[in-house]
């Protein structure tokens, strides 16, 4: 008796069009499941190249969360798209503190806040607030 070949539903490589189509569905699914940490990472999905989804994460905390959600995300995309080749690559960005000065004293903090909110000076005078407390 000959072996019958069952055609696979795999369409091959996961593509950008598939990501654009299925990502909103995944976001809605995870919103309903209240997976807020994962949702923040899904907002940082950048692109797909040759079956690899590139996700930008900020710092080690998001990196750990993204590593844990990878299998779920790959499974969902594989089930929805039928694509056989799907991978996720994380691009870890470190927060850049080089541009902002260190605010050690109360006076430094007050001056920094004055730059952001000029009305603070009026409030401090009106209510007789002393930043050097």
C-alpha cells in the first residue's frame, strides 16, 4: 500500500505582510488576557526579514519578558499564518543617561524642574516654598 502524502499548510517563510495582518489580532488577544507587560513589548515590533521578527526592547527587564513570551508569540503567528519559518530576534537598547546631567542636590533638582516647568518659580514665590528645605 503506497504512503499517502498529506499536504502541509505551511506557506514557508513568515513575511512583513503577515506580521501587519496578524499583529493587531495578537494585541487584542493579549489585551483581553491583561498581558500588559507583553503588550508594551509588542508595540516595539519593528520589521520582519527572512522569517525573523525584530523586536526592540529597552533594558534587561523587557528582555527577560520578551524571552518568556517568544514561544507563545511564535506559536500564535505560526497557527494564524501557517508559516513554517518564524524566529524572533531581540534588539536590546540600553537607556542613554549620557545626555542628562546628574541631579544630586535639591538646588540642582529645582533648577532642572524650572527648565521643564517655568511656572514653578511663580508657585514657589506665591506659596513661599524653599527648594533648599
